[in-house]
């Protein structure tokens, strides 16, 4: 066999070995991943891992992306190519952690194809690029039992919540949908529960049935809403409990709420230091001489959760205060208790508030941490996430008596307020394993109900009453979730809606805040623990800083030139205005001379500006060349270092072998 044939065979064998090695590395290397991004963009959170670990049925995940159509689209469409690669990589991470329970498909829907028809049937959003090409970018999650969950379109403004959105689809697809909401309130938020006949009879008698609050009507369109009485022994058959204005609740009701939370029931609490939706009873006020209080609190339970709401204390912020008219023929004035929260007041790290724009609160309370609580001592791991807050100049303010708020005086209330230096909290999401506010249980009275007791007098019946001790859980066995808002009026028809000839319309995002909270609490505790992700678009910080510095230098030069031009123009104007008759020729020559001087100065300044911009461009290009050369030389440098290390090692071993051989 000739040397040429041996060489050809050798090259072929090397290529075969290299090809096999690449395939083997691709197969085994999929499980070997290292996320070097600053914000761990490709590392799934613990909540998602827990959801994937609980998968008890195989699911199919279909990623629809019109990759071919995107190549034909404008730059705005091509932008999605990078985002698609990020979404695809993240979904592949889901597949790798699902232990074979996720079947992942990437589909490029082409015109008139079955895949395009399926995309439309799933409800994915379609964007026309040409007469035939349509752009799709959405996700479909399917279970073997026919459940389908869809993300119609991956909008870039939701990329911080990409993991949450995907995990939400998987979690809600494989678990029972929580659809029962219980409302426990001291206010008639549910309205009069009367039939059509009874309502007609009330109208005939000149009485109008009290309608339910508008937000309740909204909830009834999506969920099964159940009213919980204010005197209840146990709260059951409810997925989410909504406690609104808990005013003077009996101990057994507080115990029922406490136990509901400890058993893992999701709870939303709206308390208020002064609720305008709870107007005082005029007749009762006249009889007693003092109006009944309009406040509510749940501090008996709050303190166990590590927070409290002080009485007669309100959140304020001058920059958020709205104008209000409280009396007829009164000029609008800024009311420190009427706040218009904007985006800076919402947490960007939770889906509940991340996309809100405007919320109005009416005399909201203040949510403070309990410093002496064992929560702060690290004995229990309870996490609080701020949902609503004032700006950094917000502060709390107080009134000595609630009577000051019967007819609020905007000027007097504004005098009570002093600007602060840190935000005031008005809403929080609290998670953790809570302890009971009633560790020893409660005692309730029990009256024997029999025929003999009904015939006896009241005094004799009192002797028959017994007290019974009721106990329950002293500590939660699983994660508890509670959301607290220190205002009730924000969901009332007074603030959240406006009457028009077309009916009630939504004002701001007040109702959206409540609906977002309920929607978030419908998921599992693993889902709620998922935080927002960082941006997958990594800026060139050094380059940006160079450009900003150069722009600052350019801006200073331009301002200087404009100031000089304005000064020259003012000088010319003064010369013309002070000119006398017969001096026109002298004035004309002066103007021409000044004009030439100005043009020379402008030309010189513009040349300096071009020089600054050229230096900026050179700095950016030099940086780019440095990075390119660094990337190009990195691999050869590493190989060279490895070769030097191996050569030195071989040389040392050779010398050691020679010396050892000579000694022997």
C-alpha cells in the first residue's frame, strides 16, 4: 500500500473520528450547561423547577414562530429573531428539567398550510407582512386530556415575565382551576340577594334593591362568587378569600380567617383607616350624639404576619395628591389623602403591578413592619413584596380624631403633612409559613337547643349556655399567601368607576389591580414565587458611556456657539437701533464686518464639533477593534498556554526520568 493511500485513509479516519466526536459531544453536552449571564437569564427559578417536578402527565409545548416570514419583513419584524432564540433556549431548559414529560415542537407556519390553520384555530395573533406571508409568534400548551393554554403573542414588553407566563400556562393546564371566590365584608358589596319577584315587590313599595358593587359584577363573569357571612365558624369550599372592610368582626370569624390562611387558602385583605364607602348612619349618629367609626383593621392577624396598620394614620405625597371638590360651590384644592399613583409607585418585579399605569386611592392607610415580631428575628422565613407605595418624598400623617375627616378641609390637612425621605407602603404581598394568631384556640358559647329550653325564660336559658374551646392549626404546614391593601375605596364605585349615559365605565387601573391579584393567586405557591427576569438584551455599557460623554462635550460646545451667536445678534440689533440719520453706510459696513466675524466663528466652532465627533467615533472603533482582536486571539492564546504547560511538564518529567535512570 502506497504512502498516498495510507495518508488518504488516515485523513478519512480522522474526519470520521471528528464527526463522531462532535455528535457524541452534542448529545452528552446538552446536560452540561453553564449560565454566564449577569442576571442568570437561562437559569430557571426554584418555583418553575418545583412545577416541572410535579408534572404527572405528559404535555405538548408548541412554539409557533414564522421564521421564514420574518426574513421577508421589515426591521421591526426581524428584531424578533433574537427574542425568538431566547424564548426557544428557555423552553429547551424547561424540556431538560421535565424528565421527559414535555414534548417540545417548533413550528414555522407557512401560508395556506395546516400549521397556519392550526395557529389561527389556537387563537394566535396574526400580523400580515405581505399579501401571502403572515407573522406568528406564540405558544400553545396541550395536555393529553384536551386542555389547551395559549400565549397569543410574545410581546417584548412582557419579556421580564417570560418565565412566569410560560410556567403559568403549564401550572394552570395541569392543575384544577381555582374559580371559587368568597367575599367576606362588613359592607353590602354583594347587594341585596333578592329574586326578580321580590325586587319587583320592593319597587312597588317604594324601595330599591341595593345593587352589588361593580367589581363584584366583573368577578361574577369570570368566577363563582360566594358571600361569606361576617359571623362564621369555618370558611370552606373557597379557593380565594376576599376580606373587605373587616369592621368589628367577632373573634370566631377572625379565627376562621386565621385557619383558612394556615390551611393554604389564598387571601386578599382590604382594610381602611377611614372608609368613605362606609357612610355613618345619620339616625344612629343623632341618637348617640357621635357618628359611628368608619375604620376597619385586621391587626390581630396582621401582627402575626409581621405587619400592622396604625389607626388614624394615612399615607400622603404632595406630588401624587389630586384636586378635589368636597363641598358645593367650592374651588378644587389639592387633597393630601386623595392620591393618584403612577408607574413609579408600582413594583416592576411582580405581575400584579408591573403593567399598571394609574391607580387612585382615597385616604389610604400605612402598612408598617412590626419591629418586635419574631419574623424580623429570623425565626420564621416570611417574605414581603411591596406592591403599592408613594414616591421617596411620601410620608405618613395622622388625625387626632376621625371627626376631622367628616368634612375634610384640604388646607388644614395639607398643613399636617411633612415631606418624607422614603416611600410609604400601601400594599404588600406576604408569603411564608405563618403561625396562628390564636395558638391556644378560642372559646365560644353554646346554647342547648331543645324543646324544653324554648319554654324557659331567658335567665334560665343563660344558665344552660356552655363555653366550648375550639382549637386548630398552630402553624402552617405549607406556604401561605396573603395580599394586603390599606384602602377599601379604591374598588368602590365611588373611585374605580364613573357613571355615564352608557353605564359605568372603568377609571384607571383600580379594578385591574384587584383582578391581577386574584389571577396571580389562582396559581400555585411555586408560581407566585417566580420573580421577574432580567432583560435578555445586554447593552454595551462602555460604548454607551463613551457616546454619552462625547454627546455631553458636543452639547457644551453647541450651547457655547448658540450663546455667542445670540450675543452677536443682540449687538447688531443695538447698533441698528442706536443709528442716526446719515450713518447708513457706516452701519452697513459694520453689519457686514460683524457678519463675517460671526461666520468665521461659526465655521471654527463647527470644525471643533466635527473634531469632537471624530474623536468619539475613533474611540468607539478602537474599542471595537480591541474586542475583536481579543476574541480572535483568545482561542490561540489558550491553546498556546496549554501547549507551553504541557511542554514544561513533559520536560520536567523527562529530566526526572533521566536523573532517576542515571542514579539507578
